[in-house]
């Protein structure tokens, strides 16, 4: 219950009288779904807020209104607020991203926000403060998560259940709709189920769709992290990546890729954390999952399984016996499951003749029963093909969901209980990590967090340190370090790669700094090999020619 306070004259002074003071105001606001404050920035008066009965809730809402003010001001929507009020609204405690306008930096045009804004839009876009809604909720046990999921499924309509069997947000011809992440499921507000907002993550938050380039760190590849042989460092990097995801409004990280390499020619080898060592992969997979999910962002272990080549990836079949599978290729996935990973993604390829996402032996016998995995299995994008019975074989969520495989008629042909089991697993993954407590934006109302600036100096330093740790010096005949007494006095740097600059418009193709495809992230800025060597050499009195 909210009403204007007696002393309010114009602007945004509200007295929120709680009928039950012990109930957190965040729950009330989430239940409303969208809170419209039409006069939020229509006045030059001093904005204050008082909440009766819940000091923490008062602090939370004051923070939300403050962040929303700053968001609107930066987007040019608060035309009537004077400079004094602007300064007042901008004096928030320091947190990442405030005061940095990536749209202005990148020269992008501002798009008017014509629809009602979720309060979560603002919080997602402007950092974390004093235990607000971006802070990590407590994880549940799988049993507690499943119990809660069963209760929610029992209250869902047929249409609502259907909406959790597939994603949304894509048009035909692989075109992503405005305001959507790479992967999306709907929010079910009446039952407190949040939208799942998924983004590719091989070297960080992928800039695609409405995500401006240069607003996140381009991290070292998964294969580079594997070469560090440092589980603690991998956990630290994963946590930092997850914080960037959270700041961008996403709650699902499509990684880590943990497939063990079969061939050095594998097109996605650079995306895989295991290298060619199942023991190393197991150690690092667990570290990555714990690091990222420790920040309240769900991980998706991929690509299950035997995704060893890109050539003819939709059709080739991996022929593998059980012992080889369990001893060489399954250990990283087992470790991810033991670490509590929320989801597993099935692959494009066939295994022993049957496509991965409709392979009962792979999904049910080995993953869900053999490894005891209790979360959801989602398909790689369009990897369900035309198998309308995939749910009967162990798939839970079809992505990206624009294939029309399931409707109210077709799901009736599934085995009895199959639909409920799949939806229960999707929801259990959500409740395991407590994602329902993170009431951020719901697509397509996610422009603000998507466009927020998350490339902090701290993360850039960590990325550089991780990249350096991945390098192994096999031999040094006194050449290094640059400027060593026994080293050369002149260095030649040869080749076009030495001075290559990234193209910020490139969302997909490989360059000298990152791999290509869905895992590509273009660096916002680079130090070229030539510039880096020249800078170091200048300080040591060494001449560089190129």
C-alpha cells in the first residue's frame, strides 16, 4: 500500500505504509512486475523517501529510485530537472559504472525508452550497493529446489508450462529481437519465476544484439586459462566474468566449455577449459562453476558430449565405448555436476549414431542417472533439429526456441509426466541458485543493463595477469627479459599481426586476439605486440624495427 506523504508537494516523495512491516518491500514490488513512477523526474524538489516498518526496505527503495534517476538522466529523459537536482541525484556512493556513459563514448545514438521501466533495469545497470538486489542469494540444496519447483509446477497452467519448454526472442534467419539476450525464457511474475537471460561466455559477455562493444573485458580464452594450471586463478576469473554478467542483467552464463580435445584441429578447442587432459579439465571445471555460481549466475557446462569438430558438425557421429567415455571425456562434466552446475548443454553432433539432444543413453543413462545431475538440459542453438519427442529422451529446454517444435497439441503426445518433469528441472535450476530473488529486468525491457559499462580497471588487470600466467617459456638463451645484459640491442618485429587493431563492429569473426563464432568478444582496446615490445624496449635502451 503506497500513498503520497502529507508533506509531499511535487516530485517523488512517497510514504509507503506496509500492512505487514516484516514483509520485504522488494517482494511487493516484484509481485507488481512493473512499477511506473510517471513523475519521478518531473520536479526540481528534493527527492526523499520514507518507509514505515522496514528500514532495510526503505534503504533498498531509496537506492532503486536514485539509480533510476541517474539512468533516466543519462538517457536524456529528465528534461525538466535542473543542474542542481542532477548533481544531487548523481551523488551516489561509488560503485562500478556510475558516471561512465558508454553510449557517449562509443558515439551511439540514444534510443528513447518509450515503455514502462522495471525498477530492476536501473539496479542492474548501476552496480551493487549495501546488500541490494544484486547481492547473491543463498543457494538451496537440489532437494529443496526440486520441492519448490514441484509446488510451482502444480500451480501452472498448460500455456505456462509450455512456455518453459523453449526459449524466445529470435526471429527467422537467426535474427535476435531488440532487448533480448542470446537466450531467454519468459518471466512468470504471478508465481515469482524470473526470466532466464543467457549470454555466450567463452571469453566473457558476448557483445551481440543490443550490447555495445567495448563495454566488457575480452578475457583470456578457456584454453589459455587451462594453460595456467591454476584452479584458484580460474575461479577468480570466473567470478569476475559472472559479476560482469550480473551487471549486464544476465543470470545465465553459457559456459564453461569443458570438452576434452580429441584433435588439435578442433574448431572450438580455444573455447574448452580441459585442453586434452581430463584430470586438468575436472579440476578447472569445478573451480569455474564454483567461482561463477558463487556470484549468483548460473553456469551451463557444454557441449555434452564429444563435440570434437566444427566440420559437418550437424551430421558427424562419434563412435565411443563406455570405458573411453567415462575415463577420458566425462570427468570434466562429472566435476561440474559435483560442483552444482545449474545446467548442461547438449551438442550438435551424433553419438553412436543418435543426435546428442535426443540421445537417451547420453542424457538419461549417463548424465542424469550415472552422474546424478538434477538440473536442466538445454539444447545448443537449433541442435534439437526436428525431434518433437526430444523431451522423452532427456532434453528439458529447446533453444533458442523459434522452431515451433512444441505446442499445446504436440506436448500431449509426450510420455505421461514428461512435460512436468522437464519444466520441474528448468525451475529447479532456477531455485537452486535462488535466481527468483534477483528481480532485475525482463526482456525486452533490458536496454539499460545491456548497454551499461562493465570494463573495469580491476578486471582488465586480472585478465592481463591470467593471460601472462598462461604463457610457458620453454627456452631462454639470455634474450629475455628485454634489456638483459646478454640480450640483443636491436629487435625486429615482423608481420601484420604485430600491429593489428580490433574492429569494434566485428561481432562474430576471429581476429588475432579472440576466436570466432558465438564466443567472440572484441576487445575495447588493445596493446599490439609492436606497441608493447617497443614500450618495454624504450625503457631498456633497445632499438625496435618493424
